[in-house]
């Protein structure tokens, strides 16, 4: 049975088939211009307008849903331009494949039924399944092909410092694509075409770390129920149980789900940095290098002695952490910059990795460019053995990343960047921290080192002469 359609109240809130007192939702009305791309923060603020960024992170982020319903034709028209059902015909002609690029599915009796064919997607068959089987079309990572979504998500990756993916869902009238479920990502919904009826439920696993389907008899009554129209915006935290359908008797619905913060928690960061901290401490602390008790690995339960020793080691690590400035990120920083979108650029992609302008010299003034696409980190020298490893400064950037493989998981990626001796860290921080700096003022011992540093950065297109 399809859910009853919610009826708008006209104030950004909806009444559904359950008592509306329980369904009050933070909502906002008001005009919103199209998105502001001046900076990552400007883009995000315009995306959630008229809600202010400070309010969003204080009241909603990781806490509760936010619904913004707009009656603004300009915003609706802009949202519709991001992706339309009609775009599929052109995209299919470029060589899309079931599973990789497109999923065809329908929710039947509370379960997801996948209707994918094998191999390449043909638009006529896709449209037939859409019209006759009332199937939802899920298009994976449209930012690979739609320039404006690339532009939005590239800015959001700069803003969050985390990968930002997306999926488009196109659902015919009177149909539902997915059963009730929750995700392991923060979710932003933009309604592009038609209307979508949503029901949200209290999380069974707040801030969930994995995707899961939930049965109807487990989730209880909706906490929120409403219908999105073109130009409307919805946010909800990871773990929020949700389901959505296109009301019968209307045109199809198209929305894009933009998601971020997958595996980006304090727990993930702790796991990422702890190994480097342990490695460094073991080099200096004899206790960390002492062998574990005989047969410890054979025991079913850890002994009281072993637990006390581990607790002591953790206290030592905590004390060491308090006194260090640099956290060694083993994978998270590198993984982010290797897999994120390249800078939005409508010319030849090679232009981003071709040095331009004047070659820097000792008397030049230089400034960093593409700062939001560059990370500076410290790590062990990978060319040396464990016993003799020294720390090096690594600079990774995304200027040469391929947009076509963004968020596709099994596609091979490689890191791009430079490495320098640890003695270059202060000079690099000067470049990173100043809007512009004279090369001869860099904190390095010799003029040759200063000039070699900036030439290396210039060759990698990371700085320019001003």
C-alpha cells in the first residue's frame, strides 16, 4: 500500500497521516538566490539560505533534520537544470553500464528489488522499465558528467575537507524506489523535478557507521512527514531512517542526494593517527619495545596484568600527544586528496598542471594557489627501512585528479605531489600562512634552498609569482 500524500500547510511544515503535533519540524521560508560560488563558505551558506551557517552547525548538524521549502521560481529553475530525466538519453549514448553507472530498482513489500540488465544501458529499455515497471532510476555520481554538480561538489569538498558524492533518483508517479533505511553519510537533498513525499524516523543507530535497511515494524511512527517540490532543500544526519515515494497522479520526481562525512569521525581519525604515534613512541621508549608475555595471544581473555600494561601505554601516548604539534595522518589526508574532485575548470584539464607565468627567483614575491586543493603533512620517508626512517614533509594535491573516476570506488587512483626534508617545514608554513611572501624571506639556510623550493612548487602549479 502506498503511503498517504502529505498536505502542505503553507508555512514550510506538512501534516501527514499521523498526529501533526509530533511532526513539527524546523523549517524556513524565504527567498533564495541561485548559489554563490565566490568561496566554499559562500556556496554552503547560499545552499542552506536563509538559515545561517552558525545556526545550522549549532542546531542541526549531526543532531536533527532541516527542511527548507522555497516558493522561488528562480531557485526551482536552477535546481531543474542540475539533472533532468531527459539528460539520460544523452548520457546513455556515452556508454553507461548497469551496476557501475545506473541501478534500476523498486521497493516491493518493504524490500528492494533490483531490475538491472547486464552490460551497457540502452535508453529505450531504461525508459520502458521506468514507464511500465514503475522502476526508480538511480544514477551514480552525476558530477562526473554534469558540470554544475561538479562545480557544487568541488566547492563542498573544499568546505567540509571530506569527499562529497552524489546520486540522482528518478521515480515515476505512484512508486517507491527504496525501502526504509539509514545511511552512513550526512545527506543533503535537492528536489529537482516533480514532487517527493518523505517520511523520516528516529534513528535506531545515531550517527551510524554503515548503511542498513530497517523493517516497517521496527521503525515506529514517522517523526517528520512532508513533500518536497522543485527548489526545496532537505538535510538529515547519518543514521536517520527515511523512505520516500512519488505521489500518484503527478509527474515523475527527480532529486539529487549529495552526501559527505563517510568514515570521517573522531574514531576514524584516532585510528588513523594512533599508529604513527605508537611508532614514534616505540622508537624512544624501551617499555614499548619490550615483548608481550608468553602465550598472551593464546589466551581467551586478556589478563589483568595485560590490561594494566595497555592502560599505562595509553596514558603515555596521551601525555605524548599533549606535547606534540604534528599528528601523523597515515591514510585519511592522503586518501581524501587522492580521491577528491579536481578544481572546477571549464578549459583543458591539462591547464591545471601546466606551469604558467614567470619563473620564481630569489627576489620574487610568490603566493600559494589552489590552497583548498592542497594538504601539507608529515610522514616517514618511504624510501628508507623502518629502522632508519626519517620524517619528511609531503605535499599532496588534486590538480591532476580525474573527474571521470570521482567516487567510483574500484577505479585506480594515484597521488600527486612533492616531498621535502623536515627542515623545509617552517618555510612551507610561511608560504601557506601568508597571502604573499618574498622568496628571500623564507626560513631556509641558503639562497639555493629557497630558490629550489619555490621552483619545485611552481613546476607543480602550486604557487605563482605576483
